[in-house]
């Protein structure tokens, strides 16, 4: 059974940093793009960024560009989200997802085949 498990969320003050991890179990995704999404209370799910299978291409939403960094370690079947200069508006449940097709690099939620349950990030002002 495939599982994506996020970790690293928590409470942080504005301006602080957190590093989220998403580990995949049950299957290797070294040839699949992986993505981060977030959903704030009362809001729609939002694309945060994604990374292609080889880490040669990374895309970020404008709202996080320059502050967040996505990386991956295929040997560990894990993707990371380094979040710096956090703002209260970054408060959300952050979820990772795996693109359902190998080598495809898209950002649409409907293109994702597996999702983690998410980890809560709360940024206080």
C-alpha cells in the first residue's frame, strides 16, 4: 500500500523557518514529479510548488517564490519543502502529492495520483 507521510509542521513566528518532509512508502517514485499543495482554513487548496523527477526543474507559486525551496532525495524516496521568511498567510495544512504519470511535470491537482494527509503549519504574527 502506497503512503505519503508528511512531517515537520508546527507553530512558528512570522519570519521564522520550517522544513517539511514527505516520505513515500510502498513504491518508488524516482521517475515521478512530486508537488506540494496547501489549504488554509476556509480557502481552496493552493498549489505551492513542484519538482520534476530529476530535480532539474522546479516551479513555485508566486506567493512563495523566493522564500520556499523544494528539493528531493530519490534514494530516500523523500521530497522536502524548506520554508523561510514565513508569514501569517502561510498558515495552512501542507500536503505532498505524486504525479500519477512518470516524467510528466504538471501542477494540476487532478494530475496527482497519491496524496499525503498533510501537516499543519501555523505562523503567528
